[in-house]
C-alpha cells in the first residue's frame, strides 16, 4: 500500500505501556490519526460509551480526523481517549452520584437565596449584592431618604 501522505511515528504514553503508531501529524500537541489508523487502545467518546466506559476526567491522548460518508460532510475531529485508563478509573458509586447532585442543588439554592431576608427566590440574585430585588429596593429607598 502506497501512502501518499507523510506520516510520523509517534509514541503515546498510555498508562504502563507506550503506543507506537504512525500519525498524520500533530494538532494542539496531540497526534492526529485518520479513520482506522489510530492504535487499538484509543477510543472516541462514542466508542467508549458503547463499551460502557466514560471519558470523564481523562485527557485526550490523540485526535481522530475523518469525514462522514456523505461527500458534503465536513471534516470531523474527535478526541481519542485511553480505553485502559477509562476502564481503570472506578465509576462513581450511587452515594457519590447522590452527593454530587445534592451539592449541585445546594449551590443552585445558594445562588437564589437572598443574604438579607434569607428567602429562596425563583431567580438568581445578583452576585454583586446577593440580595433579592425587594431587599435591594428597600435598601435603595432608604438610601434616598437618608440622602434627602
Ligand atoms: Zn431579600
């Protein structure tokens, strides 16, 4: 098979092993592979999900550049992740998932709670004052009275 493109040998550290492969070049410091050229240990987000894995918390090790089957489809760049690293990372437990959701809810509630009247509003209070609109209005009215 004759390769028309210039290819570079790249070494990709994947946990304890080093993947050696021919890349088309680099982009943002990551080796770029064409469809079917990436080392077997590297998977796209879609491929990871299909394998029951998630790329959450992982840094991409390489990029996959390909065109969809339709001729007018644009060039697509997908990040490639280490399947080994994704599999080695423990999935969050149910308790961790619940705790994460609770933290998120707590943060959302804090953003809607007025520091003055401690009421939770159905809107986010301004980050500058952390006060709800009614408290802000009262304060502004008082300020005007003082000034008058
Ligand atoms: Zn208030």
